[in-house]
């Protein structure tokens, strides 16, 4: 981090914005490098400003600050966003986190809270109350459970041949090698691979391998010898 924390301010209210800029300028190791009413204005100068922290007003009603936070995140991947002026509503706090905020301040926060928060997010840490942290863990668990449910449903629709194709892809075989192993045509293999990708909503062979390994698909559905040539003993 630089010696001074470079701060940019984004707030609809000019009087509030200029007053906040003046107050922050009095703080040691904090430098205000920009102050605008819209993200579009700030982004035109972003390459010259190089801010460490964007202080963004949520601007209720309409929560316009959320869209602006997303614009900032897309334009400046490394910047830390601190949302201010939030009501004590879980839905608004979660919306700010989803928009890419590294921290937030509620409406009743003090200037000292603001100073501490700027310094905290500038170091790369995230600001989140224990209550919201618990809620985030619950949401992540719910999302993972829903994803597992959807994936399990997708796997149930795979044919035995498609499951075998997955096992051979995981072995690292090419379409031509799979065709030789299964004694089928290469276009047939390509068709099976396409069906696997469509049913599992995956983007390529690497994702098929990751999916199979992460979900224990091969261990659960196949013996170790699946897809391998079998040795036939002749009496």
C-alpha cells in the first residue's frame, strides 16, 4: 500500500461530498484524489487518479450506488469499495457485498468509524458484522446445496455410455483414443461429449474432469477398471 491512502469520493450530494473531502484531508496518511457525483465522471480520470479506496454513497432511493460500484469494480479490479449511508437492512447490506463492496457503513456511523473503515479496507481486509458474516455463510451453504441438487439431477439423466465417456475423459484420453478404446467412431464420441457438456452445463473437457473429481462421480459410479480393456482368460 502507498504511504498515503488514495481516496476517491462518489456521492450525489455535492455539499456532503465536499464536506467529507475536507474532513478526510485533515487525516494523516489519507489523500483525497477525486470527488464526483457519478461513476462515469470518475472513470474518465481513473487512470490518472489510481485510488486505493472508493467511498461510494448508496444514494437511496433507487440504490443507484450499487450500479456505480459495479462499474468501478469492472474498470478497476484492485480498488477497494466502501459503501456508506446504508440503512440497517440485511437486504441492502447483502446487495452491497454482491456489488463488490469490501465494507460498508450504516447511516448512524460516525466520522471515526469512517476513518477506521477506510484504513481497514485499504489493507485488503473486508468489513462485515458478525451477524452479516453468519448470514453470508448460510447463503453460501444454501447456494452450494442448490447447486449440488441441480448437478445431481443432471447426472441422473446421463446414460451409461456418457458416464463411461466421462471416465475416459478423466483418464486424459482424446476423442480418437476413446473411439479406439470403446470401438466406436470418432463422430460418435464427439456426440457423446457434446451431450455430456450440455446435460452438465459445462464449458469443456477440463470442466468435465473437475466436475467428476470434485463430486466423486467416478468413485461412486465406476469401478477402477471402467473403460479399460478387459483381460479375457481362455480355458
